[in-house]
C-alpha cells in the first residue's frame, strides 16, 4: 500500500516529510492528527500506539511504522529512486546532517507545541530566543556551505529542514531579514514545486482561513 | 598518490568529560578503534569556555562537541558519528538493512532531539530554580516512549544484536538520567541494555570518569 503520513498541516516536522515525498515523487496518503482539537489528538491511546512519543509525524511505510522525521527522510532516500536527498560525498553529507541536526535538535524541539505549553505566558520570547540563537549559528555555517542551496548546488535534507523552520520563525515574529543567507535560501527553495505542494497552506487539514 | 596531511593527523575532539553528546563521539571513536586527541572545553569554568570567540569559530552554536577531522570541522554528534562510520573501517555503527537503520536513527533522534536538548546546560540555566523537575520531566517523558520502542526493536542491543548509534546515544542519556535522579528502574529494557553496554570496553574507556578533564573527585 501507499505510505501513510500521520501529521499536522502546520507541524514543521511533518512538512519536512511531505517535502521529501514530493522531491522523490512518492505518492502517499495523509491521516491528519489535529494537535489542538479535542485536547490534542496526538494524545489518544490510538496514536500513542503509532508513536509512543505522542508527536507528529509518524509514517506507516513498507509494513513498518517510523517516527522522527530525519529517520523517515533518510529511509525514503535509501529505498526510493529519484534525486538524492543527501550528497554522495561523505564530508558534504556530514554538513547536510550537521545543518539538519542544528535545526532538528537545536531549534525546533525548544519551540514545539509541547514545550511552549509548559513555558506558558513567556512562550513568545522563549521561542524567539531559541530560534534567534539557532539562526545566529546557522547563518555563518550556511555562508560556508551554501551554493545554490544549503550545501552546494543540490537540494538536500538540510534544505528540507530549513524552510519549515523559517516558517516557524515567521510565526513567532522573528525577523529573518537579520539572516541574509537563510533568507536567500528560503526564498529560492519556496520557488520549487516540492516545497509548494507540501506547504502548510495546501494540506487536506489546512483550515479554510489559512488555505492558499 | 598524494596523501593529504589532514588525513594523516589524528582527529581532535573538543568536548567536556560529562557532556553526553561528547561521550557519544568518544564511544564511536573507541568502537572504530580510531585514535584521537582531546582539547577539553570546560562548560562551567570562566563562565563557560564554549562561549569564547575562539570556540565560536569552531562551532557557532557554542556547544560541545566539535570535531576537527580530515581537514574539516564538524559539529552535531550524530553527523560526526555517521561521518566516522562512513569513512573508517571497523564494525558498522548503523546496520546494513534500511529498516533497521531507520530504527537506529529513530531511537537516536528520540534521544538527541526529544530528550537531551531539553535538559542540556544552556536550557536548564534558563529554566533556573525548577531545573531538576524540568529535566526529570523531559527525561521521563522520553524514556516512557523509548521503553516500548526498545521492547520491539531490541535483541542483545537496542536494535537487534549488533551495537549501533542507538546504543551510543542510550548510555550517555541514562547517565544524565541518573544525574537528575530519574529512577531508571521504571524502564526495565533501558536498564538492561544500559548494563549490558557498560560492560563493553568502548563504553568504559570513553566514560566521563576516565577523561583527561575529569575532576579528581569524579575520576574512576
């Protein structure tokens, strides 16, 4: 059967997986998990069986269920034909993973829904702080590694992580203009169909008022 | 054939004895039998040596570890570990089978994205007085998820019967759990795996109690 993505339109981690599927030309089904409604559908026993961490995304693929977006993306890359999502050169590949992990471990987990619900009233400043801190580090790294895209001139998992994180930054009113390389890369990537078709404004569960 | 001088030099690990992310890299080097040098970065002394301009040039995120290897500098422990795996001979740190490899990455990322960043030094300094409960909460939450996953994937080690990057991430996270007084006995699979792994030399020689910068009172 086709892969099934359990995700949320506005979840940056879910968007990463949607981009990867689109870049590889893999058709998949979506079973949306509304993180807000009913107290958060990710907290049901049913969803917990798919992903004990009770987060999105979870992906049913090839008879197994995987969570953690970068594990899913690399699995897709290693089992499906189409453009590579990580470069062939080991050093470039390490740079792609370094940039991806800076975002996926160093920024996003500090501003995801679960954490900001715990932080409470100061969540805007908290999130801005961690996004700015991460982008302040990412900007000089990308100045070194980037060509047309994050690492050289081929789209990679680093680009897949960058665009959703910029979207998050904008939601938290971070001024991305302070990071010219990030800004330039984000704009270039948003021109690409895989990043458009997977955009939060175009998903089955996008609310009408946010739909493109 | 010209050999690059950079490839002849030993890798240099900039880390801290008690940093779980640094320990992961030390384990990987040990499993692969790769000799390396250490330049310790004391995260507490002098307001935190990771905050110097000098260190920032190595890692703009101002965290440990950073690794100078083959003429380049890498940060993010899992990127370093996979680079070592892909460029050095010796036992695989990720399995050959793509599904098993995905499970190794899933477990590694659960720890490296879902637990550790919520209890690292920078964050708990921001949390302040409630840092113990905060850290315990996020470690317990992660272990509550990891336990049923490991019940499915584990054989002798986290994924099947071969040591992998998942094991490399698990042991330092259990060490952190114990430092924050989490009762790891609540997670029998995690406990069992941790005990088995601590018997292995690579996990012992890389242990926080045995590093060049281990303080005397914590030295094994």
